[in-house]
C-alpha cells in the first residue's frame, strides 16, 4: 500500500510558527490530522486559526507542553497516549538558541535540553505507539549549523565548565539531532518506522528574535535579505513526512535529497554514546 498521511494522526513540535507551522500546513493540505504541542496557548490558537483558514482542514488539536521541563514532556506524552490510539508521523522541530547560559528546572543547559533531550524523551515515550502505527516516520529538524561542531564534550554536555558560546551550544545541539536520528534509525530497523533529519537552509523566521539573543538577532535580521521563506525551508521536512518515495532511514537530507554531513557527524560510536547518556539523563530505557 502506498504511503499516505491522509486521515492519519501526525504531531509537529514547534508548529505555531516558522518551519513547523509550514510543515503542519502541508500535512493538513494532505489530509492529515495534526496535533500541535504548544507552550503559548494564545500563539497556538492564532496558528490554528490561520492553518484551518488556509487549508480548509479543521483537524488541528492544541496540547500544552514546555520543552524546558522534562516533567511537562512526560505529562504531554501521557495525555497524548491516553487520547490517541495512532501516530503515523512525529516531526521534532521545536528548538531555540540563547546567547547567555541558562539552566532549565531539570538543571540542564537550555539549548541542550530544548533542542535534544526533550525531543529525545518525547520520541521514546511515543515510540511504542509509532511502532504500533507502522508504517510510520520520525522527522527531525537538524541544520547545516552542525558543521562547525568539533564533536560533543561528553564530560560537559551542559557547558557548565567551559566558557559559554551560544552558537557553539546550538551547533552541538544540531549535531545531537543527527546522532539521535542515526541511532534511532538503527534501533528501529525492521519495525516499519523510519527516521530521518533535514537541513532547512537559512530561513526567514522569528528564530533568535526572542529572549536574550540580541547580537544574534541583529545578524539574523540582516541575513533575512538572503534567507529562504518558511515555506521553502519546510519543503524537505514535508517531503520526508509525506512522500512515498522516502524509503531510507537514518539519513540527513537537504533539498529533498540525501546530503553530506561532516566526518564528525558520521561517528556511530558517538551517536550510540549520546543515546545512552540521554537515556540516563531522561530516565527512559536505553
């Protein structure tokens, strides 16, 4: 049977703006039901109204979650599992960057938790349902920003011992997304669930325009002169979620094609180690 999301339940994190919102729009246009985990109910409602108006598909459900709280992720997953018996596509898109070091309520550096630990935990909590819904897909937004990373410092993943650099933390988190995808795909072999990640390109969104990222926000605003639209940036993520032509797993895509990563990003031993550490930090099975 050909792959389709028509009538299927999908979940898109970070779906109330930017790339995530455009992926959600594309899924709705393809006939899917879309669950949007949101931190701000007001922003979520505005996004839902726009998505319904533009697609004519009113199958948009808002559920509250805060990725800066692992307890909130657990609560969200429990509520989702209590109210849904199927999940065909999970899009891990939510993320952010901060110029100053902040810690979450769990004691982790915020970029590391929001961009990696939270989606790692969410995916693992929903994994049995994804398997039961197979064929299914996990799509994660990574970035070409992984390329400057020289690798993870497993003795200081929360950057408490080093001089903090916001972009360094972000670069490492995007490397984490690739490692996560690589190891997840390996663990999912034979289950009917495939996992891939993608680089959206430099996209004109509100990324880095909030919080304490003043200098970065100036740079990104200047860069918008050359940036892709959110619709263009979402194309590869939407392709990975909806196209019947996607059969590979564990790959990094750009412009709807498998793309090259750095030698650092191809280290399977580092991917496996990150998985084990993340499982210990989040309390899920290794």
